[in-house]
């Protein structure tokens, strides 16, 4: 079986974790020798983040897979490819799923998609990764809700409030609160978001960070008010 060995390090990996391209390549060569894999090429991305698949080395490796120049890709660890669940789904659908037909092997994760067990493990890891992302999102949302309920600042100071002298507590801005009430009344009377934005601008009521209103800003404020 012909494989491409792919290695990657980010600037952070190099600075803090001592991860090197040479060490990864050595592990991959040993793995290929053990399982009688023919290495077509070892391709590296140095100083590249895993946040995107748009990396020169990885794109060249994927292109080789598409052209049939190799049958699979070998990495030291799955996070050398990506940490994004969305990107993983793209990789599986386009390359490493049953229909796409290419193989993926990860040394440290003990994954080999040539086997049913390997495919199952990869899918389980993706499910767990998605679960972790959703749990983090829920915790963040709940933390923000608690802060808002305490009238504490969360990011930018939203329309209808000003920042108190302590730099953390939000206090109502009477003029902006009146503007929100006007938005609610106009919406209840059947006005569109664009019509409300135009009416606010005409009345000289300005948003916090712009010279005029747009429908999306009105929608966001009314969603919070509702």
C-alpha cells in the first residue's frame, strides 16, 4: 500500500512542546516499515496552525490522494491534520470514508481505517469531539446568561446600557431604553426591521457604534428585548 507521511508543527508546538518535524517523520517511517507500507513522500507543514485545512503541504498531500498517486495518509496524531470537527467531516466525506476509499492511519491514536475497528474509532472520536464543543458552548452560554442577569458586562456594552464607574456593572441608559421601547412598539404595529431602522435614523436616535441603523442591528436588539 502506497502512503504519504504528513507532519506538521505550529509555532507553539515548536516553542513549548518540543515537537519536531524530524521526530514525527522518524515515527512515521518506523510505522510504515512495521506494517509494510510504501512511503511515496513525506510532506511537512512548518509553523502552520490546525485551524484550517488550507495549508500548502496538506493541500499537496490531498491532491496526490485525489490523483491516485497514493492510497492513504499516515500521521503521528490526528491533531496533526485538524482539530476542527467540521474539517474532519470534510476529510472523511472527501477522502477517508468508505465511499471515498482512501485510508488514514494515526500512530498515537492507534487508528487504521483499513479495518472496521479503525473506522469505528475514528467516528467515535469525532462524536466525542462534537460533544465536547457543544458542552463548552452550553457552559459559555450559561455563564453569559448569569453575568447578564447580574447586570455585568459581557463583551461590548450593548445598546440600552452604559458602563458604570466600576468598569464592570451595566446601568440602564434612559434614552436608549426609550428607543428600545419604540422599536418594540413599531414591531408590534407590523413595521419591518428595515422600516424601524429608517424610523430611528430619521428621529435622530443613533446606535452605539455606527452613524445609522440597519435591519440586522434592530433584529438583534429586539431579540434580546423579547
